[in-house]
């Protein structure tokens, strides 16, 4: 349902990701209240704000409600789970990596109080100080915040360059002559960059803490490749898992120039280059220089933030996950010269 909604309206791609972040950082690390419980859907749908930003959030929220109803017939997916899955799917739908999502969250009670985190936090109207405050309030480090916001920056820059018609065209099937597996012109020799990337991937996987969210499992079928198993990836001609830091590279490079204006890339680019946020600048530089490190941090950060203060539905989920300390990415663990 999420991929279908994004294909129908490209402008909804950022909204699914924004909903997952808003639901997650509603958690208050001091009081241990709120967190990813799906309550963001109710709050968004009851909003009277008629801005384009809010209307898109509402459309995404309705799509999640529909998806949860359909999935509930076959699995124990909750609305809280659907919100997190929607955020991960937004990243994958533009050609990004598969982000791990822990299932089993309990939905918020109907009359439960809601967090004070503003719904329009990601609309671009808040200062970098204010945005950072809400992430830190939830117990998210600046390193994790940088990785998560960089993901939103990428989605927004892919989305704004595509039209609904472009994306519809990208889903048209390509036919080959009967008996032909492919043409030699579709193959190329390995470049030095390909070899370097393979070596970097091997080094990353050698890290004892590295977790492959996809774990290499894929059952081939007649619907397409592994990358398209849940539908067409609508940003493939711009970004993929191999160059998911494309826009981060461009922002970091442009930001080296004195007085550079990166507003073309959106409010997040301006925030990450804000001199008052040196930690964000440092991690932006590192992610721009290493796609693999960026994907690793994005994966860990998204999995962690979508479990902040989560209450689980009971049974094995509660036994395994209740009060389990989360894995966090510390700001001081830079290792820039390792």
C-alpha cells in the first residue's frame, strides 16, 4: 500500500518517513512517556491545518491505516508497526537500503495523551536548535539525528525532481526477444570504483557489530529482481544502495565554499552545515565520504529510534524486548582517521 501510494503521488514519499520520525521522537527520555505507538496517525488526521505539508501527512496516514487493516488479516501487525514500516519503505522505494524494523509494538490506548512534539517539525520552519532539541529530548544523539535527517534530505531531493508521470513510465515493463537473456551491451567491465566498493563492503561486513538487514535472503519469482520485490523502485535512475549518499556528497562539496548557499537542497542541508552544529557537520562530511558508513549508521539509527520507549504486544516480543537497552551511536565515536 505504501509503495502504491508513493507511485500514485510522489510527493507522499517524504511524508511516510516524516510520520515514522514524528511517532518515534515523541518519546521523552526523562519521563519515559510516549514513543512509537502509532498515536501520530490519530493526531495528524485530527489536525485542522490545511497546509500542503499537513495534507500530505494526512494522505500518508490514511494509506497506513488501510495497509494495517489489510495486513491484520494475515499477520499481527499493529498501526504502530505500520508507521515504522512506512518510513523504512519510503527509503527503499527511492532506491535506498532495506532498513530493519522490529515488529510487535502495541498501539496507544484510544484516550492516551499525546506528545508535545510539533507536527510541522519537518516542514522547514524551525531553527536547527529547535529541531535538535526534540531529537535530544527523545534520547537521540546528534550523530543519529544527522543520519536520520540525511535520509529525509535524500527522499525530498529525489521526490522533487520527479513527476507522477515520470514514475508511472518507470514502471512499464521491458520486453526481450524470446530466448534472449540479455544483450552484451548491457554488461560492462568492473571499474576501479566497483572493486574499491567491494573491498569496502567486505571490510564493513567483517565488523562484528555489522548487521545485514536483508541477510542475503531472497526467493526469486516472476515479478522481478530482488531490488523490486515489493514494487518498482522509483528513484533508481538517481540513487541506489551503491550511491545513496549522492546528495550528501553534493551538499558537503558545495558547503566547502565560503558563503555557499545550499538552500536548493532544502532546509536540512542548511541545518547540517550550520556552524553552530559542528557534530552534524562532521558526520555529514564522513557520510559524504563513505556511502557504506552512511548506510550502516542510517540502518542502526532508524531501527533504534523506532523502538524508543516502545511497549510491545506481549508474548515473545515483550519477553525479548522489554527494558532491553538500545544500541546507540555515540557522537564521540568518530574514528575519522581509522
